[in-house]
């Protein structure tokens, strides 16, 4: 991963001096990509984190994993858990439904999460968005922060949009279509570009 990060930074600085200035301000790339979560556990985590602050989501996910001895459940374990217990841990009714649907479809073999590592990015996307409650953004977070894919650009992410707006001095937030066009210059390392854009927001706080 360290070699990939160095190669990505060199490429991004050459391809876009404006982003290169952001990279210089932020410093070394700390994106690590892969996690120790199971595929099911990380996708479940993403569902929990949707539309919540990081702190609140971490608290709720911690309460959910506490139901299973401090680890993410298997699909079978989650399906054996009463909805009332998931709700008591902090999951909304809708997120509990999403989590149970994911577990049921994985257990039935309809969603082959165990094969994610072997799938191309486009197939990962197509596979995950088949589950109710998982959209394009969630699938991209799985690819960036769990599978360690290096060329994913979350054009719908508000933080990345804000960072691009500031970096380019735009009066309005860029549209998703504009984001896709802007991000093309950073291929094949759009994940690393996104990581730097997120971190650039921390510098402006």
C-alpha cells in the first residue's frame, strides 16, 4: 500500500498542480484501504453510518456489535436477533429493515458478498446497490475504505464536493456531473485524490 500511495501522489501532483498544492498542505497520505471487518460486517457498518455524524454512528455500531460479543454478526446471527433488540441498540426502524434484508439476501446466496474481492469495481457497485438501503455512495465507501480500491471517486459525497468547491474557488457546489468530469484528471488514483480532498477540509476548520 505504501508503494501505491507514493505512486499515486506523484501522479496526482503531475496531473493537477492545483490538487498538488492541496497535497503539499495536507502532507503524507494515510489512506490504508483495507479493514479487518468481514464483508458483511463492513456493509452493515455503512448502513448504520448513513446520515449520521461519525461519533453518533460509532456509538450505535458499537452497541450493535456488543450484542455479539464486540464483533459484527454473521448474517444468520443478525436474522436471529429480534428487531426490538436492534432498535434498542440505536438502529432506526428503517435501518433495521435494511440490515435484515441484507442478511437475508446474503444468507440466501442472492448477494455474494464473499466474492467482493474478486469483482471489478463496476460489478461491486452493481452487486451492492441491489440491496434496499444501499446506494451508490454506500457502495463507494465499501470500495474505498474496505476493499482498498484505488480509483473510486465519490461524486455524490458532500465533503468531497465542498473540498472541490474550495479548491477551485467555485461559487456553488459542483454538480455530480461536474464532479465526474473534474475527477477524470485524477484517474487512475481518484481514491487518493478523494482522501486528500476530505483531509483538506480538516485544515480549514
